[in-house]
C-alpha cells in the first residue's frame, strides 16, 4: 500500500508545480473553496465566484476542513479525520485523486503551501509535542523544523519562500518567531511579555512587513490591537490604537500591499473593516448588527469574500473593497467557514 501511495503522491505533486497555463480556472471562471457543515459534518466544496456551480469535493462521515489552494490553483490540501486522526490530504481542484500526504498516527494539521508549490509546512504532535514540519508536495521528504518543548504552530511562508514565520510558547508567552525554510536560525521577532501572535499573523505581499494581533497595550486601553513590524522584527508600531474592550480578529493584506482588511468588535459586534497599511483611512465595510468575519481578498484585489450570519445561518458573501455590491453566495442553511479564492 505504501508503494501505491508514494506513486500516486509523486504524480499528484507533479501537477502541483505546473505553471498557471495548466490551471483549470484559466479556461473558465475561477472558484472559491470553502468548508460547510451542510450535511451534519464538515465537508469541502467549491463554487464559482458568483455562487453558482456548487460542487462537493469530499465525501464521508469524517470532518474535512481547512482547505488551501496550491499557488497555481490546480490542487487543494486539507485536513481530514477519515483515518481516525487528523491527517493532511491533497486532491485535485475538482476533488479527484485524494491522497493522504502525512500517513502518521499523530495529529497533523495547519497546512501551508510554499510559494513555489513544492512543499507544505504543517503542525504535528507526532514526536510528543506540537512542532512545525515541512514535506514535499507528494508527502515525501518530511523535515522537522522546530525542536522545542513548547508549542510551535501557525507556520506562514515568506513571499519569497526563504523564511517561515510562526508562533511559539517557548518564552512562556506567545511570540512570533522567524526561521529559515529549513528550520535553521530561529529568532524571536516580537520579544515582549505580552501575548504576541496568539491570533493571526500575515506577511505583506512584498515580504517587507508582518502584521499581527497583540495585547501589549492592554495596560493602556484594555484591548487587542493590530501591529505592523519590519520582517526582521524592527520598528513595531500600533496601527489601530482604538478604544478599550475591542477585540481584533484576523488581518489580511490586500494583494497590492497598500491596505489591510481586519475584523473588530469596536461597534459592539464583529464587523469587517479596512485601513491603509499605516492605519489611516479606516472604514467599516460590513455595517451590520450580525457577526461578520473571515475576510479574504480576491487575487485581483477587487472583491472581499467573508462569512456572516446576518441571514440566520453562517453563509459566504462577497463585497467590493469599499463595502458596496454585497452579494450572498451560499444558501445551504448550514455553517460555512474558511472561504478561499482560487489563485
């Protein structure tokens, strides 16, 4: 069985590194992948960016979650519990040729593609504690990147693929670290007794900056804030500086690196905001008393997909970057999460 898996994995990985000329979306409309609990457990679906053409990609009684497109848009990795534990699987963009990439008795999750599509970083407890690993796109060449008794998680490749930012508890609090892609030369970027990186952190498209959530100003105003720092950890600056009791969620850079979309509770409920990279030009995009969350930019920066329960169930929506032309995409009355645009 292992030889069959390896053969299939090699063929699968070969497709993962093809140029965009072979991407299915090039011949037609791009897709949005997402996870939904429509059938009582989590499955992965795709749809056209206007909500049509809904296709269920995974089938079974186990949860399948956390879909992530390969950089060329031809493959999807995801986390499945179909083998009794969390494993990282890969499949073609249409759901065909699913393959178990990790094949390990531990819990493997949090997959992140390298920018060139040749490797996938992930988190695993296979060696007794939560560490970061990477593997080739076919599941081979597994490398353990972190070696520490503390929890290491949330790997995020730099845009040029030479570095990986991650979160670690090795200093008895959450800090953002940076290491080479092979795990060498780990360095603490945040170096603060506050909780840095407990939430979401993200690279600017040019690789020069990292944005993250922190409570280091808790003594000042009692809330979480969004900070931006240079990629070497220098010049950290607060770009939100808002009122007390505010809780910041994920922050995502626009494709041109000029704006950041983020979630906040500053209006008494979870809303989606956008601001310039320096914190100016702040605008509420969602403007609704419901919970609006999980914003992600389209690759061309012309739309933002997100999840909202404004119509009773958690469904996927899209809107323009100024909040106009809101459109509901899913109508399954089941919980929807993790929308991601095809590259």
